[in-house]
């Protein structure tokens, strides 16, 4: 499989949710676009922080212990915590005063995808 097919498969859930939300709900397309762009905006800080913390700072402490438990700890706590915290900060940029709860939930879902 080539690179373009992999990228298309990765973007497929976002595109399907984007289209379904626009067809079956009253959410504005601008809100959907902003949510998607804020999700993309979070990628660079997430990548930088994950590289910095797990690759440089924790390299000596975790690499000295072998096994699956340190790998699980690093993956779940550091990478997951970093990713979710940065995406949560990017979701704060979504203008939520004009949205109902269901519309904000859809925008948050698009931001996460």
C-alpha cells in the first residue's frame, strides 16, 4: 500500500464525521472547519513535547529498565497525557458560547479526530 492510501485511511473517520455532522445536525461548517484546524494545530506541540520528554528527559530512567511494563507506563502516562492535555487546550479555542452542548460535543469530536 502506498503512502497516499495510508493517509486517506487515516483521514477517513474525520471526513465521514464532518459530512455526517453537516448533513444530520445544525452545526455550522465554519465551526467544523475551526475544530478540525485546531486539532491540526495541536500536532506540532504534541510531537515536540513527546520527543522532548520521552526521548530526551526520560531516556536514561526508562531505558535502564527492560520489559513491557516501562514501555506501557511511558506510552500511557506520558504520551497519552501529553496528547490529551494539548488537545484539550486547543479545544478551548472553539467558540462555545454560541453552541449548544451537542454542537460543542461534535466540534470536540472533530478536534480529536
